[in-house]
């Protein structure tokens, strides 16, 4: 029986990765796939040269991110009015770019193997975290679909994010993948017939028995990584179970208006009255029970700052509700030369209809809200058609509302849409003294794809990292409430007009992650750099040597303990 081609293993790894981070069907444990998703890729690295290792990792990454990011075609084609063929090409280019990170991971693992680096099984997750951290910052950053997000429903596992951020969960998942690969590769070696075995009939029975995996020997040889992984997973789960109880605290009732405004009509002035009718109706439905009401990003599809009948109507809605209102609207920044630049903003109205605060989106979507390097890439201007070339906000800080007419003030951080995928940005809002967190978004751009669910899963991690409750208002869903442990208190279906009410606990930033940020990820970067430097010193003048690759495939050759 022939061995499956390495490219098949790479494709399987990519498919498993995409399924694990997308959670296609609620109730099915897709996240469990993440714990073995990279095993086929690791097995495909056996005997690979440097170029082969990178290419196999890149293929797995391309498959993974096509499955994870396919919704880009919907956003760019349907709403950006870009031809379908060009939209598909853009998505494929994005997947190819993101696949490079997994290609570098595969190359790095194989490089460390070739130098006979000890404990590659432990260095592999460090390398993975290093590359996820790089992806979160390189070229303005795109930390969408990090492997750790696959565990957003596994609450005991993800509580460690309060110490390490989402990167710690990715580390744990990749560690298990690497250790399982260690065991399987050793089992494969033990089960292979010896090259020196006699080819006589008398030897047929033992040789046949030897063709089956010798799991006992593989367990014995892999006992250190297996034990270490089991202990670490158990320790993380025990820690997580201990964090699931939330101390008694003041609570805030939050009402959310999900108006389900068609993206194709959202900015059409002819439909503005209908849009405000929906928000008024939903606001009235939650006003009696809520201490704060949320509308989504750009719920007011006009410049709210300017005096107009539409502005007056929103003020009246807030007054009639007698409840503070947070909503999204474009704003303007006026420059000294008399020009103005648009901002994507969130406003806070008091129960009396006065503007008490505004947050301007800080981290904009490249090619969606602005064109990076615009002089060189001006031909891409149509990707922001109907939106404008937004400017980033300055000095992001929490906003405040009063609990009751004469009650104390509570502070909350606001992340608008895309911003919530950046752990450090949300962390800084929390560290400034927020008592809870809010995100407003318009996920209508994604259509009926997995993207809104992926986006929502990231909010779960932002809550756990900072141990603060999160309220999320989305135009077409998913809207909902999440407690400080990541437990989903409410979540709406997609493309429904719906009012949501619920209570969330108020807290104060207290986690190591909130205080210190991405220390864990930076430690992984340092360990990875040291490991590569030591490996290079050990194998100076080497490379992935042919004799090592031959040994890797030989029955009695060296198999890396990773």
C-alpha cells in the first residue's frame, strides 16, 4: 500500500484548520479539530528539504485561509462593486499572503529538526505564536482566524487568555498537535519493517506483525512530550475552572437594537426615514428595561454633528427612551486649512439627548475605509466607493454613562467593527479604567457567510483577556452579550430585526493581560529567535542536509523528538 502524497496531507491540514476556526454548525464541536489540524502537515514534513517544507506549509496555509476568508469575495464583489473575477483574485492573493506564515512555520520546524534541536515539540508552538504575533502587526495587522479562536466555546481552556492573550490558547493547541505528531512519527518508524530483515518464509509472521504500529515503544520514546502536554492541558483546564465563577458585582441592563438594514440601501437618503423608524421601534421595545441602549456602527447613515431633522429625531428618540444611547455615525475632522476629513465614530447621548462623548475609530480597515499608500494605489479607489477615505481617530479613551439620573458614572471602552480583532487595542481601552466593553459593527458586508460568527468569536476572547463583560450591537447580527468569562449570555440570528435585553456585570480591569499586554507572545518571539540562532550555530554551513533527510526516512535513522 503506497503512502499518501504529502500534498494530500497538506490539504487535509488546511481544511481542518478552516473548519476549526469557522464553527460552521452551532452545537457541533468543530473546535476539537484544531487539536489535530496540524498533524497532517507535520507528517508531510518528514524527509522534506527546506524548499519542500516551506511549499507544503504554504499550501496548507492557502487552503486554510481560502476556507477561512472566502467571505472577502462577497464583501468586495457584492458591496464593493468589483467584478467577480477580480474579487476572487483579491481573496486568493490574501489567502496566499496569510499562507506564507504557515509556510514559514513548516520551514522553521523542519529547520530545527535538521539541526537535531532538542524538544522541537516545545519550540514549534513558540514559533507558531511568534508568527501569529507578527501577523497581528505586519502591514497594519490582520489577526483574523488565529488558531486559538477555535476554542471560544471551551470556557475552561480559554481562561488562560487572561494571562497570555489568545496567543496562549494557540500555543496550547499547537503543542498538542506537535506532541501527537511526535508520537505518530515514532509509531510509524516502529511499525516499518527493518531493512536488514531476512526475506525468508520463516520471517513472514514477525515481519507481518511488525507492520502494525508498535504503540508501546512509541509511547515509551515519546513519554516526555506526552507527559508535558497532558500536564499542561490539565493545569490550564484546572486554572480555567477556577476562573469561571464571577464575584458578585453591580450589574448594568443593556438593550441592543439590531435593525437589519439592507447594506445596498443603507446610505440611500430616500430610505433614511424607514431606517430611523426601525431604530425607534426597537429602542422603545428595550427602553423600559435597559440602563444603556446600543445601536450598531453607522446606525445614523449621515453626519450626526450637522443640524438636520434626522439629527433632531435621534435626539428625540433618546429623550423619549429616557436612557443613554450609544450609536455609530460618520463625523468630521476640520483642519486648519478649512478642509474636512471623515471619521467613523460612536456617539453617546444622555437621557436628555445631549452629546456626552464621542469615540473615533482608531484602527481603520485597509482598502475598506482608506487606501494605504494612496499615491501608488489610487487605482484601487473603487474598493472604498460609497464610504470615503476615512481618517483614524486620536488618543482612544473610554466613554462614560450615568447609572440613573443621579447615579454614579461607569466607564466603557468602545471598539468599532474591525478594531475588536486586535487584542492589544482593546486591552488599552480596558486598562484606561473601563468597567465593561462595547463593540458596534456592521457585518452586513459579510453576507450569509461564516464571517459574522468568526467576528463574534473574537469578542469572546476580548472579554476573557480583560475579564470584562462585552456588549455587541451589529446591524445584521450577530448581536449579543458576553460575560467576563466568555460565556455567551445572548446572541441573535443573522439578518433579523431584533431587540435584545440582558444584564452584564460591571468590573474593573484586573487580569495580567490587561496590565502587561503581550508579554507571553514576546517571550515566544525571544525563545524562537534563540532556538533558530543556536540551531544555526550548531549546523553552521549545513542546511537541510541530504544525509539527514535520508535518515529521517530510514527505519533506524534519527527521528526528531518534537
